[in-house]
C-alpha cells in the first residue's frame, strides 16, 4: 500500500472548506482544535489522527475515502482501473471477484 500524501489530504480539506465558505477559524471551532492546527493539516505539515479526520469528514460532509485517497463516485472507475494495472494480468479476474464480493457484503 502506498504512503499517505498528507499534502493532498490537506488540499482536499482546504478546497471543501473554501467551497463551504468556512474560515479556518470557523472550521477549528467545529472541530474543537486550534486554527493553527487546521492550517498545519491543510498544508500537510501535521498528521491528523483518524478521529480528527473522521470529524473533518463529518463537518465538511466528505467520506474518509475521499479525504484520504481522493476517491469518490465521480472518479472511482479510474481509481479501480489504476489498481487493476498494478496487478498481474493473471490476477485480474480475482481482483474483480473480490470487488464484487466486497460490494455485495457492503450492500447488506
């Protein structure tokens, strides 16, 4: 698994915050953290805990998949295609079956 890109995570947070017309101060109030910590997260210079990322997701109405990996409904096809390219061709069917199985499990 690849390392997390905290600068990209921060960019996604900043973009959504701005889209919602929230200042860093307002977001920090909602998260119960300091404005400087929000700034550090947005710059990728501080690594937020899973609890903080989860809270950011709730406040900004973003999924953790999107926050952490940038995956959403609009780009999931290309994301899964990129994963498929990383897998040896002999394992493509297994990858697809695993995705189907996970999807069926999550539907329940």
